[in-house]
């Protein structure tokens, strides 16, 4: 049974990125009627920042961990298990100050773990989440397409591509809804703005 992990990181329920990921899930479900969807709202339920206890627990062999150390890693283990069981991921990202929302960074810190999602060998780091694919849906107020002059300020795409690749996820697609600030200015209506992006999302999700 195919499984999709649906992550959202925008704090606004009416955000562009949330609407687009919901459309992705709807289209994916239609294409995979026997599939399962794991929902993870990172804004509503943010992961805790890693701390000294977390680091000490992560670098203690599993068989030697105390109950307190196992508890410190409980959230990390749950989030990693979701990544392992899912075949595909869709991640909604509202660009914050040219990068990812803080709640998404907290999630990344919890799931990037030596011996669980990556390892080191003779040739360097090796991602352990192989055979997965991810679609990143990004909404930004301005226009920051990679390759344009303003794109030099877009740290979302290169960062997420690097992080996911480090974990072994190299089949990564980006769908971008740029210029959302036009909606606040009233220069374009929401339906007109979303139409071409929704078409891209449906194509990628099908």
C-alpha cells in the first residue's frame, strides 16, 4: 500500500502553501485509492529544539540508553518512523525571511540523525532514506526563482535539496507560488493567482 507523508509548516490555515498541499493530497488520493496519508502539522505541533540531553542520547548506543534518554529521543523516533514508512512526501513551505519556517528547521533537526537517517563510511556521508521522492510546495510573497537576480536570496530550495539529498532523498521536485503579496495588495484575485500553480500541483501529484 503506497503511503504519503503530508507536512505543512505555515502557521496560517488559509495560507497559499497549505491550500496547495491539500490539493496535492486530494489528487494523490484519487490516483492511489488504496493509499494511506500521514498528516503532520508542524505549525500546530512543533517539535522541540534539540538540546544537550537529546545530543547525548542520540550518541549513546541504543542498548545502553537509559529510560530518560529513550524518552528524549521519542519524538525523533516517531518522526523518523513516518519518513521510513512513507514512499513519498509533500512538504508545504511558506518562505520566511528568504528561508524555511522555524518549525520546519526544528523538524529537520529531529530527523537528521547519525545511524538513523544517514551514516558515514569510507566515501563520506551516506543517506539512508533511499527510494523515496519528495515534492516541495513553496509560497513566497515576492519573486525569488532560482537563476534570477532575486533568486540569490532564495535559500529555501538549495537548503531543502541539500538536506533531503544528505538523507538519501534525491528525487525532489519543487512547485513554487511566487508573488503572493499581490493578493494582499489586491492586484490579483486568489483564484486567478492559484490556477496555474494548482495545475502544476495536480500534474506532479497524479
